[in-house]
C-alpha cells in the first residue's frame, strides 16, 4: 500500500511539474515563439545551441562571414564565460545572442531552486560580459513548472524552432544533415543546429553540411535574419 502511495505521488509530481507545464508552454503559451511572424516571402532564422565551443564555433563564424549572413547563438552561460573571445567575435560580427541556461541541464532534471538559479546565475554571467540578454531557449525545448514563470519574470522571450536536422546524433553525416535541411526549410522557419555538444565530433558534420547548404539556400532566394530582426520587425 505504501509503495502504491509513493508511486501515485511520483506520478502526480511528474504530471504537474513536468508534463503539463511542458505541454502548455510548447502548445498554448503566447510567450513561446516557434516561427517567424513576418516575412517578405522567403525569410528564415538560423540558430545555434550549446556553444560557444573553441573547437567549432570560430569555424562556424568563418562560414557565416564567408556567406555574409547573420545567425543567433543560444549560449550556455558557463561556456560563454570560459570563451569570452568567441562571444566578443559574435557581437562584433553582428550575430544575435540568447541564453541556453547556465550548464545545459534539462528542466525535467532540475528542482525548483535549481531552475531559479539557472536564470539568476546565467544572466549574471552575461551581464558581466556586457550583454543584455532578452532571448532564452531551454535545452531540448523542455519546460518544468518554473521555467516559463522565470523567463517571464526576467523579461526573456522564449524561442523554440520549426526545423531541426538532428545534427547532434552519432553518425548523422553532413550529406544527411544537408538533405534534411533542404527538404524541410520553408518561409518563416526558425532552424536549430548545434556548434557544440551531442555525439563526439558531431559539430564537424554540421559545419560540413552548412558549407554547401547555406550557398544553396541563398541561391534559392532565402533571406537570413537574426532573432533580434525577427522580433523588432
């Protein structure tokens, strides 16, 4: 009987702390943005999660510079603090920056006080770096009962996405990532890719895909904008 009671309590916690808030945030909340609201016909936003990474991010910035396009980076605060030179380059080259929590811990694995500290300590780091953060993306796009509340409290707009290429997976080749992107990207899409994290060496495949995918999208007439440009219209 005690075991059944404990199981019931755990189930209720799972539902009310994780599942229900996650569903409401992702599907009902007007505070969560998943697509570009205005477009000239072929407008997309390229976004990157989990960096900055000293092995990959500068190479990614080189690709973006070569193609004369801007992107938005959702940075892990602790990594940003450790790689200030990369963050400085992002700013100088006109890219957008948002927060991707403090240590990239899932909301479903974070207790209430941990979620609060993720925002407080993460934003404090960006403040020390001289950055006014107004955008937030939770890892894996998941929410607990305190995620949305604390984002709103800190005047952060939550940005999700419409297209992903699962570029973080093991053995997802550059050609396959390119195929997914070219087959799925359409007007008003927000694309999420990764310049760090995932399977070992996975960002190499992302970079390889972008070297050929970006020129093809440009040739097709797509206009790349940052989240800043999207929000400000």
